[in-house]
C-alpha cells in the first residue's frame, strides 16, 4: 500500500487546483491509462505468446526506446527475472557497442524479438530491428518470422504493415495511451510475462487504485476514515499538490527521487521520463533527478547537504524487511569496530541510514517528501506505477501544461536527419 508522508511545515495546502486537474484529466482523450484497460482476448494471446517464448528461446530481445522499454525494464529489474528466458534490450540507443554486447550475450542461443513501436520508423529501434532481422534470418531461415512479436498501432504504421506482410504475431498499443503511461498495456505486459512476473496481480492492484478516481474527492482528501479505494487518489493528490507548491511558491526547481534499494534504480529512470516529458514544457517544469543511497551519499551527499537549496527530495521507502537479510556476525578481535552491530541485519542498518539521511537533509534545508511502499511484490509495483502516473498527470495539469504530449522530443531528429542525408530533410 502506498503511503505519502511529509514534515509538518508542508501539511497545509489547497486541493482546489488538483480537483480541477482531475476533472480535466478524466476528459482528456489521452488518459486511457486511467482505467487500466486491457482487452481480455489480447491478454490471453499475450500469455500464450509468453509461454511459447519461454519454451523456445533462451533470450527475448525487446526493441524499443523511451516508454516502449523503460517501464517494463524498470519492473523486471526491481522484481527480478523469474524465468529461464532472459529479457535483453536493444534499440534504446545508437551505440554500436551496446548492440554488439546484446549479440555477444545471445551468441548461438535461441532467441525471439519483441519490437515495440507505435510507428515502426523511430530511428533507434528501427535500425536495431533491421540488424536483428538479419540475425533471425541467418539462424532460422524461412521460419524466422515466427520468432518476431510486435507491439504497435492496431490499424496503421510501418511496423503494423510489416507485421501483416510477414505474419508476425501482433499486439496493440492503445491509441489513447502514450508511451510513458503504457507500462500496464501490452507494451509492458508481454516482456513482464516472459520474465514470469505475476501480471494479473499487477493489473489487479492498479485497477483497485483506479477505482478511487470515481470516489468523492473531499472524502479522498480526508486524513481519516478514507475508503480503501480512495487512498491512492488521496496520496497522489497530496504528492502532486505539494511538489507544485514547492516549485511555484518556494522556487524548488529540481526534485531528487532517492532510494536505498539499488534494484529500484531503473524505476527511477522511468520516473524521470514520466515527469520530465510530461512537465518540461513552455520554459517551465520541475527537473527530475535521482540518486541511489547509500552509494550516492559518498558522491552526491556533499551537494545534497550543503549545495544550492533550489531542490527538494522524495525518498521512496520499502517498509517490509527482506526475509533473507544478511546478519552481521560478531568478531572477537573487533578490529573494524563493528561489534556494536553484531546480530543486526543489513535491512535494519539500511533503515537507520535512511532515517538519518532524511533528518540530516531536512536540517540542511531540503524539504523531504516520503513515499512508503509495502514491499517489492507485483501488487505493490502495480499500485506504485498507477500512483506515479496519476500524480504526474495531476502535477502537470496543475502547472498548466499538457501531460500527454512531447513536442520538444522531435527537435533533435530534424537536424539528425539532415546530417544523415535522409530524403526530404
């Protein structure tokens, strides 16, 4: 269960803007993710495809960039790949070395490819797919196309047309859901199913969270007697409202998302895309950054403690201890002076480091927000995805920008195409 916490100096705020923002989001044609939709027939085909991939492939190579890969990679990295089939990633850069490393890892093993692209013409994934097709044809001959799975537009686009021509198995990117909000669609569900994650639990938890958007708004904001289905709405509204207050009223222009769990790092990358692409427009927006503690306390710690005070910090905490936690043993000589920790497990020590960091940073003048997540289960992650998507859309709407477009992303492409000599540029 998601819980949002902050210090007493940030407890008083007005929810009017958030209430208006939610009403606008409900009417937005790109807010299809709000109800966590998934076609049951497609979900059934998707699960069968995942089983086939697990049966005939040691590797699934996911080809995509931005929202087409970050979300499901974040979840798989956080929860761990539980399948014999390892999920690899290509097409998220133009680095020859990065793609060569994928080919080198696969080697002579059996593999399949999942291409995720709305259009099929985005340069990075399109180039990678062309190279992977050559590898498939060389290894599997006339049967190569049976190992290609595409997630794309239902009716149009270069990848859609190629899928029809070559009879690839095809899954749908909904028209009313943008890439960075698409983790809980076929975009993310197929790779996560191949990794043997419980996608049903993830979807169920997100759907339970989504029920809250139709509850009474004032009840959802009440600190007590909150309906269970309204809790995620309440916490998302509080988070969105406070971050916008810190930005507009206190000049806090950077948000640092912090974690004390390294396996949450890729999730932070998805969070940065989600908030950066949704809010960074019209010469405004909170800049999203991230740190992994305690590691980064030995690099970024100095800046966080005594650098410019134009930032605030959001710490994501996982409250259920690791049941396999390592216990610190006693040492007779105690040369390292650590016997005072003997018998304690690392989770306990990590928790105390988190508490100390939050206290020190607040004393150092940084507003610190806390998001408590119950554990690293599929259900908890599904709820967390929905929480951040809702909070992000609310925050962007409160600031007066469209959370669902990204016009600035195209700017570099025009110059790149000119330099590469693409016809028409």
